[in-house]
């Protein structure tokens, strides 16, 4: 068998094995244990001091949000080999997507898409497509909200990310506490405490 066929066969058997919930959780736990150590030291160091970095940042909250997103992209680049999150995987675009005022302004500024005149009343959005999902792709990828950037699955495959299966168990997810702290500081600074679902604001 050629190396390419070997990879294909391994991928298929991995996908089949992960249809078992216990296997998927075990895989995610194992990845969780190695993911943090795979981030280059300078990036880990920056993350550890991210609140100090934020305190020295100049500019308005939107500029600061952009700087935070740039940092998150660097982290993501260093761990993408551990995640099944890939272009064309749209499962989490069918989950509730919370969004705050500063993120709405960021989307408006970066994508040119303006919010609707009225805010839609809330409903259960689980399973409903995000309005920015077009042709199985995010149409505002560079401007997408914080939660879309923060949600990083670490199972081997995206099988359990499907909205019908996502609530079957609590899967370990990668999270970065200092990133969260800076995001919360930006919300505070921009007085963006109120949250909506993205589908209430853009439709
Ligand atoms: S903003 Fe983009 S990434 Fe986020 S849920 Fe919508 S389509 Fe998906």
C-alpha cells in the first residue's frame, strides 16, 4: 500500500472508531494534554502576560479587538494540526452564536454588512444556520465573532460536532484563560455587556 493509501485507510478507521462516544472523548482528552505544550514558547509567554499587553494597548475597543483576534490567529496556527475544525466544516455554524455590541460594530466595519433595523426576539437557535453561512463557508470569516474563533474542537474527527450530536457529552475544548480575560476587558471597556444571538442582529 502506498503512504497516501495508508493515510486514507488510517483516516477511515479513525472516523469509524470515533463514532463511539467514549473513544471520541478519550481522544479529545489525550489531545488536550498535549495541545498546550505544542504552542511555541514565545506565544505561551505572550499569552501568560496578555492582560499586561492589553493594558498597554492604545486605541479604541475595536482596534483592541482586532489585535486580540490577530493574537488568537497565531495561537490557532500553532495548534491547527490537533483539530478537525477546517474550512467546509459547518457544524458549529448551526449552534447558538453569542455576540456583543463591540463585535457587531467590528462586523459592520470589517464586512460592510449592517445590522438589521430591529432586534429579533430570542428563540432556540440550536440547529439553525448562521445568516453568514454561504455555500458551506463563513462569508465574514475575517470579521467573525469571538465565540467562532474560540471554539476549537480537539476530537480526531468532527463527527460529534454535528448539532444533533453535539450535546451528547461534555467534550474537552481548548481554551485560553488570558485570552478570555482580555476579551472580557474589551467588553467592559466598550460597555458591551449585553449579549444576543447573531441571528437576532443580522438577518
Ligand atoms: S459568523 Fe461565520 S464562523 Fe461564525 S457561526 Fe456564522 S458562519 Fe459560522
